[in-house]
């Protein structure tokens, strides 16, 4: 049975009606490799997940049911088929905390309603960590049941091999390992008998009617309280101002004290070491996905992580000496290669595609969700004329033919107006990616011509990087 058919079956069994609409939401754009799909039939909808790591699915499903028993705001689980790596959960909408933040800020000026949303998120965290953590079944945790020496070693090596090595940052391996050992011993000296959410960050919080709901805790395990609040407050692309981070940290410690006795100085003694290890874990992920797997959008988070490291270097002194690690951080901050990522992150990348509808829609590798799709099949088709059959929309005879068609000019004028307006707004908001796709019957003539025309126009705009792909031509070796 096809994987989508499994989700359709689960949907129909649960809602007693077939799914009328199937909408892929994420594909494999995030770091997890999950396929996220919305299935709906008015007035009901659900989110289907397809993922072939059974242990992670089991952890998510069992943790979800446990958190629901504690009255925590996580998605209801509607149905599951673990043999096919599929489950169906509550649809919490489309607005993540990160989206809400991005749309309601101007630099470091963050709207009060965003601050209030963060306050609500911070207030709930101790309930996960302490209240629900007390009687959680950690036996289903994957891949480890605690953030122990093994877990920390994995994260530090991830950072060493996939970030430092691939970014060309020099280091003495033995001395760095000695620092890693000292850091690990220090991290493990903090109380660790709590639920550690592991990926508690703004993209894993959904906002519905102003209230937060929580996702992606399948990597949860026992650990220290400091890790999750560090993950949220030093979430790289969220780029929270230091004053807001301090305000939310103070609020967290206040809310935490209602659940467990906490001494502020004792908590802060370990806190910034956990900030560092979380940043290193994230940088390892950015390096693996960006440098190694060549998924460029992950590298756009690196400049923000470096900004956090720069702030820490100026404002925080750890209780332990880590000279080689700090030297590596300083080399990162001085690296021309990494600084170039910062300049790239300031521009808007517009990916322009031509494609054939017969072969499905282009995949968005930027993480932005798909953007515009324009259907060029209403325009005159050069492919119907023998003289054009072996040519493409990049060849002069086809270009001349299409340029003579009034309907083509009208079509392009409408497209340009829409895209120009979006580019302007995306740049104003600081967005980094926009995708524009043109489809036609064969992906050879009209869609190629249209994509070329848009790319030519956009290349003249300041702060815009254009990446052009003719999918069907590339697949056939024609370009």
C-alpha cells in the first residue's frame, strides 16, 4: 500500500469520511526527514506523519499520550500504523512561534504580543520537565534515555567533525578532547532527573488562538533543567535580544520554583555551559545539513549562532577553563568563510523553476514552503509547431514567437507585479527565501521562457540572489 494511502485510510477510519484534500507541508525540508501532510475534508482536518524510524515514532506517540494525561498542550493522536511508519495527529494550524516572531518584529523591536507568547511558552516548560517528567516512561526514549556522557559526546563530536572540520577551523584535537572531557564532567554535575525536551525551540511551538502547543519532543530524555530554556532563548534564527532573553530566563526560574526548589545561583552556575553545548549541537546540525549535504538554507542560521557566541564571549565567564574550545570559537568569529555566510544571509534568495505538470511540482529545498506556482498552459504552445519541437524556451526562435503573443505579455505583467510585491515585502521582513515556479505541459518551451524572463528581471534588484533551475531540461541533459 502506498504511504499516502495509509494516511488516507487512517483519516477515513477516524473521521468516517474520506480525505478530499491532500497537502504536503514539509516534505524533507527540516532536519528530521519526516514527511508532514495535511489531510482535510470540510470541516475536519488532520496532520499525517510519514517516517520510517519506528523507535522515534513510538517515543513521540507514547510521550504525546503521557503529556495529554497531564493536561499539557500537545496534539491529540487520532490513529497510527507503526508498521507503515504512519500516524495521524491533531491539526494545530500553520503559525509557529518563529513565524509569529518573524512577522511581528523590526530588528530588535519585538511586538508585545510576541513577548507575551514567549512568556506563555516559558511558563509551560517546567510542567513538561518536572510535573510530567516524574512518571514518564523513559524506556521508550530514543536514541538514549538520558543526556548522559554518551549523548554529550555525540553532540560534541557532531560539532567537531561536521562543523569545525568542514568549516576549515583549525584546532589541536587532543587539547580539544581534553576540553570536551572537562565540559562534559561539568555538565553532568548538574541535577539531571528531569524531562529534557531536547529540541525546545520556536519552530516546534505552534500558536492557535494565541495559545502555544508543543511538537517534536520525540528526542526527549532525562536531563538537566538548563538545556531546554537555553535551547529556546539561544535559538539561532530567532535572534532574541539579550534583554528579552534575560527577562524570559528570570520568568522561567520564577515559574520553575513553583514545581521544584531552585536556587538561582546554583541554576546559573551550570546554565551557560548548557547554552554553549546547545549552540554546538545546533552548529553540528547546520554543518551536516549545509556543508555536507549541501542544503544551503541550513547555513543561513550560522551567522546568528556566531552572533550568540560573540555575545557570550563578551558577557559570560564559565566556571571552568576551556582554552582550546574558546580558541576555536574565536577562530570561527574571525573566519572569512563563515563571515561570507553572514553576508549571504543578508540577501533574499529567489529560486526560479520551470517544470512539467506531468512530472509533479518542484520540491522546495529552502524550507520556505513552496512559494508561487504559475500555470503557463493557457498560453500559445510552441511545442505544437514542428519547427520548434527540438528547441526550448531559451532558443531565439521560441523567444521571438512568444514575445509576439499579447497573452504572454499580459501573463508576464501579472506575474511580475505579484512577484515584485512579494520580493519587496520579503526583504522588508528579512525573509531569506522565495520560490517561484512556472509549469507547462512538457517543461520545455513556455515554462522555460517564463522562468528566464523572471530571472532576468530579478537579477537587476539589489539584495536579491537568483537561482534558476529548468527541471526537465536538466533531467534530460539539455542544459
